[in-house]
C-alpha cells in the first residue's frame, strides 16, 4: 500500500535569492545577498510521504512547481540556516535528473521561519520513533485460550433506576398463576348485608326506608318483613298516572 502525501506546513509567500559561492568555511551570511531584489517570490509547501520529506517552491497563482528540495535530515546540507539571521536559509534544490544547486530562501517574518523549524523537528522526531518501534524485538505471544476443563465465573450486578443494586438471581414467585390478587389482611369475609342476623339470633326486619335506600329492590333472604311500599303509597303528594 503506497503512503499518501501529507502537507506539514504552507507559507503563502517566500523569497528566493541567487547566492554567491561560499568562499570560506565560516558559513553563509544573508547580508552578502541582494535582499532588496529577490529573484523569485512564491509559495512554500513542506510535504511528507512516509519517511520522505521535501520542500516544494510553487507559483502561488497556479501551483506550478518552481523548485524541489528533498530533506533527509535536519539540520543538514539540504537546508542550512545562515549565520547572521533567523529568517534566511540556504536550500539545496534538485531536479528530476539528480542535478543540484544552492539558492537562498527568506521569510518576511520570524514567526514563519520558526514554524518551519518546528515542523522539521517534529517530522524527524516521528521518523526516529518509528524506527525505534520497528527495531524493537517482538515480545512473547500470550496464550489467552481456555484450557480443557477451565471455567470462568462472572458476578454481575444490575443497577436499578433508583440507584440500588440487585443480583441477577431470580426471586421465587408467590403468585399461583391464577391472575387474582390475594385478599388484604383481615378481610377474608365480606360483611353481612343489612337486615341479616347471625346464626341463633332473632331476625329483625329493617325499616322500609333503610332497606329502600341501602339495597334498593333487593331484600335479605333471612328477612321476613314485607317488601317496602312504593314511594307513591307513602307520599300523598305523588300523582299517579
């Protein structure tokens, strides 16, 4: 599987300068360049593809490639800071045929050059860490399979909505399956209807008004009193139709 290209840093404006050959080992100085007249102005992109890293100088309008600088280490010969400024670098560009040349590269603000330094350091730290991980010997492989006859016990706790905990054991059911609720305590017998008498006691006939109001047209089976008279018979004000 091919690695995809990742953009680490983009700066919309950088300046390129023609630099004179280095005459001594003291390093490059930006003061020796013609800083007032850069030879090219465009966009800089720092891109990585796997462990490979390259700086691309492109036209900021159409994205056409102006120069490419492969960077295999930093600090190194591919990208070298000058001795008298933090905003300028000497860049070794390379074409598709492998030919190389050195140019000067500058930023308009120190924060841009600081961002470039951080991006370069972060990339090579990541490369170093990846290399260490790949070189580490693989540890012993763990055997997590169950042996023959081996079991595992799991204690489960179920949390109710009120926050209390309950075990997963099922409680015995007290309902016999009839679907009827048990009677309340102390109410196993219904009270006798008005007019009924306990066994062995004389029966007393209820008053007509009490029977008519409480039981309507029903009469007690143990009552020997005649049925209550109709309202028309007791009240002379009623008109019979």
